[in-house]
């Protein structure tokens, strides 16, 4: 009984939610409310879809716009990065040219040094000074002071950390500034011991040991009152211009350093002097050491040395620097632009980063209104689509009901586990087919509808009738009100035939007579029944053959046995050999065996009582058919039994050599025994001898030769076997 609190469906609810009284339908108000909710959901979905497409279009256009801007700014930024790299190389060449002056002269005077350097750097505003830094052992300090006095200078050694004059270090070499040009504004650096500062000393030692230019990290100069970041470049000079092959020799022959003092703001200003500064901002950041191709940080933060005449102390993410409309250079608050271009420049073993960001003057002419236009158009189309969805929703109710009815029908037909065909007696062919039927016949639904039952059937049916007569009989039986179940043979579109079980049922129809045919493919069941029958026949055949073999062995063994014990032992050994062979062939599904496996299987029972190493087997891999394995196994078993009883294996030290090869007449097997009892004459011929002779000559159609020599029994067997497969290169 249905509970009044759980109505069957919402159509029967009253306005209050309770079931309507008997005989009354659900009020239209409820149905209208449900339709309004449905309309609201569908219109909302249309709006959501429109907004999603609009947003996707807007973002795509924005991204394309950004890609275009990035492409336009790329060449502009690369030009500026290249100019900075070129300027660094140009300044370094000034220091190397001064180094070449010392290579070209045995002794460079102060006046020569000043004239050369002054001319060399007059167009390089970033070169603050070029200096000569000799290596001065404490014992030679007075000599250098005398030389300075002759030039009109008083050499006072000063520490970098404490610029006031201080006494020299007594145990270490000094590295004072001895020559400096230009003299103006650099007087404070004269006599400065560069080895007294850890930063300068590190670069100095690196240049000394490598023989290559080495730069310091950015630092403040003693002689620079503005404290702009500068870099010192040490170029080592060795006695006689010889650089040496190892660190020890370089340290021993070091004469001093040619030092370049680069003021990095001036260097960057010089590099970008001839470039338009309205389109891009350029900043130079110190990264760290560049050693063996790897970057080693020497500071916890990246430091901007120069950025459009401003020193910015800290920028953490230079890859995301954004242009600020109110600022001409990068700031720590501008961190979101994907247009930033970054270049790496190496100088003196140090790595620098050049950061280029676009200015508002670059962006303004290139801004596009296309993304905004796409946004407006998308919003308008979304509104129109929502209105269209709302106005057309009311007329969709009938179409939905028809569609649902068709879907229910199609679900019932297509999800049937068997193939379904709908036959019209008025049309004389099919009017519908499900997916299983299409797969079963290899045709589409349209192709099956164009066919008749006779077109997809074989000429004759399993009941022996022609297909036309069988169809007539089946339809008449079905129209009489019976459910017909019959076996039928169909034809696939590829041409192959397959058996099926067909169930025909008449369906009620208003104008046409329809017959529903349910088709089940029973091909696998038929094949299974055929395989089972074949296996039963094969089993019957093998059982009969095995029983006949056992019966023959029993009769012949009884004729030669002198006692019941001997009969039991002989018969049991022969039956066990036959059983082992059959078991091995069964595991291989009676596909055959390799000849070596036949010998190994035969000698397996003698492993316990005899050392199997006394039997040596040699020959190529040779697969023989299953029907000849039994006879060959019995022959080898008889030979092995005689060897154990009377031959080589009956005495310690006796051996058997078995060798087979592929000859012109088939397989040639040589059996050689040695170390056994002395044989003067052939033993009495028994059943074993007759058995082996009969098996080789009659079963295997070969020949067997025996020789009872004093050294041991010998036997040769030639069998014209045809292998299933062989490998002449294999050996056992």
C-alpha cells in the first residue's frame, strides 16, 4: 500500500504538497512553477555558457596581444643587451691593451704609462682609472719608495679598510697602487694596498692562479665620493711575459697586475648613449660568480647597479619587472609584466644580468581595442542568446516528450543482449535493427533496413529446407500466434557463415504487421561441441593404442620371463618408460620432442643408482613427431636396461657414449659402451632384442646393427625420420 506521505510522482501533488483527492489532477499552478524553474535553469545555463565563451575570447585576444608586444619588444631589448655586452668587452680591451704595453717593453716608466692610458680611455667614460699594481715583497718596499720619489711621489702604504697611512705587512707580499691614470680625482688611491681588502684580495688571487682577467664584486671606491658601484678587473702580468703552466709557477713568476677600474653607472650610460631611451628601461644587475659554467651566488640578493640614472637596491624577481607609468625605471613594486627581457653577460669571471622593460611610450601606440570590443560583442550576444533560449523553451515541451519516448524505445532495443531485427510483412523487409545486429552482420542500420531476411541468410537452413520455404514456414507459424524458436544460418557481409538461434514474436501494430526477431550467435557453442566430439574420438583412439601396446608388452615379456619377479620387473620398467614418454608428450600437447629429451627421459630412472655423468650424449637439436616417439623411446629403454644388467653400467667405471647426427638416410645413432664386462660372443637372443629389432625395422622403417666386441657392446641405428624442426648448429 502506497503511503500518503510518499506520493508516487510530483504531478499528483496539490498546492500544499499533499496528494490531491481521488479523481483530481495536479493543479496547473504546480506544473507552471516547475516549467518556470526549468526555464530559469536553462536560461541561466545559456548565460553562463555565453559569459564563458566571452571570457575565453577576451583572454585569448589579450594573450595574442601580449605575444605581439613581446615579439615587437624582443629585438629592441636584444639590441640594448648586446650594446651592454659590447661595452663591457670594449672596456676590458682597454685593460688588455695596457697589459700589452708591458709585454712590449722591458720597463714602462710612469710618464709612458700615463700618456698611453690617458689616450686609450679618453672616449671611455666608464673607465674610472687603469692602474699598475706591482707585487712588492716586504724586503723590496724601500726600492719602490725610491722609484716613487724619483718620479716626484711619496709612496705611503694604506689599507683599504682604513685609508690612513699604515705600516706594511711584514710577512706577506704587498700589492700597492703604483701607477694610476688619470691622476686627477684618483690621488687617494695611490699607495693603496689592494691585498688588505678580502674582496679585492679574492679577485687578485683568482687572476694570479688562473692567468685570466678576474673581476671583483661591485664595491665602493676609496676615491669616489659619490660611492657609485664600481668593479675592479685584475689582469696578471708575469716576469718576462710568461704565464706559466701551473699555479705554482704562476705564483712564483708573478710581477704584478694591470688593473681596470670600471664605474658601472657610467659604463651602462655609455652603452645606451646612442639608443632611444623612450621605448625601454635598462637595468644592470650583478648575479654572482661564473665558474666552470655554473652560477654561484656570492650575495643573498641581486643588486641593481644602474637603472636609468637611479640606484635600486633590491629587485627579487627581475623576470617579472613591470613598467610603471609614473616611473622611468624598474621598482620593487613593478613585478607583473611578461614583456621583461633578461640577458646574461659575463666579464672577468662574474655574471651580470641586463634587464629591459618597456616604457609607456612603447606600449601606448601598440595598444589595441580589439579585446575590449570582443568583450562587448560577447556580452551582447549572450543577452540575445538568453532571450532566444527563453522564447523557444515553451515550444520544446512536445519535442522533449517525443524525444524521450524515442530514447526509451531505442534504449530497450539497443541495450538488448542479443541482435534485434524488426520485420514488416507489409514492406517485406526490415524496418529497424539494433547495434548488436549491425555488429553481428557487419552492416550499418541503413544497410540492414534495405535488406530482406533472405538477403542475409544461406541458401539452405539446418532443417534441410531452402531458405525461401523456411522463411514462409516460420512467418506463418509466428502469425498464427506462436513464438517460433529455430536454428538459422546467416551470412556476414564479409562472406563467412555463422549459426544462430532465432526467436520470432509478433508485435501489435495499428496498420502494419511487425515481427520482432531476437538473434543469438551460437558459433562458439557449436565449435565447442565439435571440439569436444573430436577430443572424445582422439581420446578413444589413444586409449585403444596404449592398451594394445601394453597387451603386447605383457604377452612378450611373459614368454621370456623365467620367474614372476623377473616378469614384474621387466614389465614394470617398460610400462614406466612408456608412461613417462606419454606424460611428457601430453605436457607438450603431443607436438613432438627433441631427440636429446628422449635419451634424457630414458636415463632418468638410473640417476639414483648410477652416476648420469657416465653417459655422454652429443648431437644436434632434432625435433621428432609424437607418433614415432613411443617406438624410439622403447628401443632406447631396452638398450639402457641391458647396459645396466649386462653392459657398461653394470660395473663401476663403465661409460656409454651416444652420438647422433643427420645423414643422407635420416638420423644415425651410435651407441658405444666401454669399461664393462668382456664380451666374447653375442648373448642369447631374447624378447628385448626382438623388440628393438621389430620397432626399428617395422615401426620406424629403419635398420639396426649390433656388434659384441671384447671392448664393449656397440650398436648403430639408422632411422629415416623427418624432423619437425632442426638447428644444425645446436648441440646437447
